[in-house]
C-alpha cells in the first residue's frame, strides 16, 4: 500500500463553489478525513464500475470507514455504454434507496464515464447533491474530473444530456494510475500534451524532455514528474474554469483536437479501435496540420507535435486508425453533427504556434473537406 506523500493542492477559485484538487501518490488515504472536515455528518454512496471495483473499492471503503464515514457501493458495468438513460436511472434510484439526502455525498470513483454519470446523478437527485470526484484514469485526473461538466449520452450524440455541477473535492491519487494498461495511460497522456499545445509552450518543452518519467511514475521511481504533470494540467484547467465556467469563450480551447478527434472516434464506433485520448492525439496533429495548411502556423511546429505524440506511441496519421477510416464526406457529416454549422461556417480550435490555440468561428467546411481528402489519399 502506498503511504500518502506530501500532496499538491490546486484550488479551483469559483467563489461559493470553490474546491480543492488534491494530487499525490497515496492522496486517497486522506479522503475520509477530508470528507469529515467538509461535511462532518455526511453518509456516502460510492458510484464505481466493475473494473475499478476490483482494484480500488475495498480500499476506499476501508478509508471511509476508518474516518467514521458510512458508505455503500453502486457498481455499474465498465465502459462508455453506461452513460445512458437506463444506467443513469439505475444509479439515481440506488442513491434514493440508500437514503442519501441533502448534506450527504456521492463519491465518483472511476474514470471519465463514472465521473460524468455519478456527477449528473448528483446534479439531479433531490435537485442537487454534493459530490466528490476520485478519478482513477489519467484522462479523468487531468481533465474530466475538474470543472463540473457532467452528463450522459443521447442516442443522437455524446454528452448531449447533462448539467454543470461542480464537485466539492477532487482527489487525484497518482498511484491509482499504476493499475492502468499502458494503452489507457498513453491515451490519457494525449490530454496532458493538449494543455501544452493549447496554452503553455514551456510545458510542452518539458513534456518532450520528461514524458518517460511521467509514464514511469510508480512506487520505485524517485521522480515526481507524473505528479508535476497532473498538477500543471489541473492548474491550467482550474484557471480556465474559474474564468469561464460555462464555456462562453476561453473554455472552448480545451476542445483542441476534439472536433477532428470526435469524427474519427465516432467513425470507429466509440470502440477499442480508437480510444478517446487516441482520437484527441490524432485530432491535435490534424488541428496543427490544418492550421499550417492555412498559413497560420509553421509546418515545423506541426512536425514537432507529430514527432512527440508518435514517440509516445499515439496515433498521428489517419492510417494509424485500426480498421481504416471512412471517406472525407462521411467524416464531414460526423463533424457537422458534432459541431453545428453556423451560417455555413464551422467552429474549430486552430493554432498560431505551440501554446497559441485560438477559437476560429469562420472555418469553411469545403476547406476542411479538401484537407481531409488530402490526408486520406
Ligand atoms: N473537457 C473539456 C472541458 O471540461 O471543458
């Protein structure tokens, strides 16, 4: 068992909805005490999935029990399929059956799917219950557990049903990432690199030099590179969320790589053929290449992004998508579904350099189509 090292605490400055993100190996050991301090009389339900249950549920339950916090588990099947109406209903009914009331807490123990699902249940049951995020994937630690986006999927598209509902605490225990497969960790790393690419060139330089230490992490490593990387991403996201909680402007930059990425993810059927983070890696490369094609950014910057993500083992070319990809027209249909065309123009996150992303509301769909055709040829 990992003992708690000194943790890094990143505040999310949202006035009456402010909260801390606690980052460190063994930080989970402090969960019970922190809940006790925040909500002294709360009882909890722990929403998790069948995979995370095997690795972490007993330990988290024991930590809560030791602090005198009562808990009961709600376990759903692992995978994106659980972000549906049926599972959402099951979770809400289980929360009500467990007699969780205002003043009690939901603990979301898992990756992005669990955070989104449990967070949306917390936003909905009794018109809003408090919740704590305990993200167990790298992607969830650096992105989805922070900022209060919660929700489920509609048959018509991803994340179309949901609410902004901030957690009262995030505990990102970097030792929990040791149980991830290399592929899963790598996919989460795409979101780490994204923070450098969108607004922090010095962080991208640092990642180029230190990514192997971020991957190594681990009990035997003396390096704090993993914790530093998670903290830099969380600081960056906390800043964006504090300035633009409801995504009226700057927060959209966090979608760098996501418009291209979502099209490839949808084309692969949201399956193991292409994980979300892998699609984001490919999408970031395409966003740089498209920006270079438009003369906004030097081709050498696009090449640098491609080289780093390829070195890590992430997909950087359409030919890297297992099972192939559909035509440019089919991809354009998926892009149009994901981001509505407004007055004949698309919105994309483009870039003027590493660390210099911006929102472009005036992208000509014909230009995107020609670019995709070139990439597919
Ligand atoms: N994952 C993007 C956001 O939280 O806004």
